């Protein structure tokens, strides 16, 4: 007899009814939202898939949608970010655009449209494609209007004062010119967090007086702009600044050296994740920074933006080549019960924390690449870790564990008054540029340290050669 049949028999004795997940109404599903999931323990403690009596997958987890996500590979025809919409009629202060063939040209909700003669200031966002002959705008059209050639695009663009924008070979190229005030940009409204911005690009000929921002900015400056973006300024090709800003606040910023010998002249993938309580910055999948003091407000829409601005005369023109820009927009679906007797199974994920740190070493002594003190009243459970090096000649012994000071060593005898072992993991990082060693605790978080204890990722380099080590710790606090 199956578990479901046993439970149904017991419930029937009390005049109750149990329906499997996937029954006629989700609100009447089982198991109880207060029950712990029952599963067979395997070697890695993974939970096997569960199906109900109808063969439908049963799960406990967050429900996310990606409405508003987009990716632009810049494959637009005719070397432009704009695509012909055909002959259309726009009316100043109206929400309606009329024309022909709207269902076949590729215009869609969230495209920007304009009467070509009205210029860049007239771009208006589409709320919906009503029919082959009618579009409805999100806001009243601000251009002069009329009937004539029109176009649509994914981006509101600007190129002024000697700057230019060109599209070729599925790339967008910004050319800054050398004039003070030269600006070239693309931007589009997306959504509020949680969301991820990503782009692959390169910046050549970096010079003084040029500023580039790439990432998120608020859709308006009312109450103060909000930001989460990469900031490139000056001639140093190995450095980038990660910046965030809350409404009415000052910038929180961290300047970092690009990993593995990268320069901004190399085409690389940069990404930003805006979460509920922090913003994470990555390059080529390597975590550069986590900022949490001045992050954008919840439920305030942001723009995806890529912009170059000359704040003074440049000694030479700058070129930015963008391969693609993408935004992954995650919306959490809120589920609630209609009554106490018809509760839904829901699950709230634990907050996962990240720490990343760098160390430039010229010594062979044991040193900490990363340290973290566990807050009072909390226990740190390890999810995963990683450590990288950038030398082709220097190996390094690495250690992960807890210690108030270096070196990180085990007690003289087993446990020696210490409840848990001091060293969790140790090994050797090879002498390879971009060498990476990593580990995970699989499906079960590993208890690593208690309140007040200091978690360390240490290295002992094999030679006195300047080497950059980077470490990442991913954990939950309980």
C-alpha cells in the first residue's frame, strides 16, 4: 500500500479527505505546509524527484517568472539599432499610433517607436500591439507627430558633440571623439530588482577625462538617482570601479584590479546582480565585489544603460565595442491562502551570503586572503568556496578553517578542548595563470564556525614573487 493510500485511510477514519498535489484545486493540495518533506537519503543527501498520483511533479520552492527579460545581440539590419516600422501616423499627446503591418515587422511590447522626422527626443515605449494597424503607447506621444516614415528600436540612443554610434558585425561601437561634453549612450527601461545585467564588451585607448558607466540607473532623477553600475574613468586599463547609490544617498564604490591579468581592452563579460540586500559585481564569472550599504530601493524601476561621457577635452578618441547586452528579470510570485483550512505549500529560501577578497603577496609566510568574523548569535554554514592565483611560477598551499590569528593549525592532539576541527580544507594551488581550486558542501550546508569565531582562507606562497590571490566564500548564517 502506498504512503498516500495509508494517509487516506487514516484520514477517512476521522471523516477527512486528502487530495494529492495536482488535484482539481491547488489550494486543497497535500502535504501540509507545516510538514517537513519526506525523502530517501542518498549518498549526497539529495532529495529525489517526487510525483503525485497523476504523474505531475511535486515540489517545494520559490516560483519565479522572467517577464521583462531581454537580450540584444545587435543583429539589426542596415547597420542601425533602428528597424523600419513603415508609414505610420503619430499624434502629439495621443497614446495611439496607426499604420499597417505591425504584426509582421517585429515591433512588440516594450519596443520604442517614433516618427523618424521627430528625432531622438520623441522615442515612446509601446504598451501593447493592439492589431496589425494599431499600437498603444505607455505614455502620450511627445513628438510633433504626423504621417510618414517611422521606426522602432530596443534602445533610446544619444550621440552628441563629436561622438558617434555605429552597428556592424553584430557589434555596437561607441566612438567618443575628443570634445568636452561628447556623449554617446543606449538605455532602456527594465524593471526593479531582483535582476541581472550582463554585457560583453571591450574599451580601447582609455584616456583621462572620459567616464563610462555600464549597468543600471534609475529611470528618473526625482528624489535622487539610483545606480548599480561599473564605472570606468581615467587611463588605467587594469582597473574598474563598482558603484551603487540609493535614492538621495552618496555613492558606495569599490575600485578593483581586474583578475587574471585582464585589461579593459580585452572583450570580457561583465555582470551585475541587484538583490534584496546587496549588489554583486562579476567579470567573466569571477566575483569582484559585493556592496550592500547604498543599494537601489525595492520596487523602483531601473534603466539598463551603457554611456560614455567626456568631462573634458580628450587626448585621443576612445572606442567601446559592445557584443551584447542582456537583462534577466526575476519576479517572485506571491502565493497566499484563501482560508486557514486550505493552506498552500510554500517555501522561503535562506539568505545566501558571499564574501570575496584579494591579496597581493610578495612573501612566503602564511597569510590570510580572506577573513570573516561570525556575528553574535549566529553559526556559519559553508556552501562553497574558491581560491585563484595569477602566477605561472608560484604554487601555494591553501587552508580553509577558523582561527583568531595565523598560522591556521590543528590542535596538538585530537580536539584538544576544541569542539570542532580548526582546518576544514587544505591543498595546493598550482602554478598556472588563472589557477582555481574550489569546493562545495553539495546539498547539505557544512557547519564551519560559531559566533565570534574568525573564518580564514589562507595561502603559503612557494616563492617571493608578487602574486595576486583571490578567494570567495559562500555561506548561510543560522
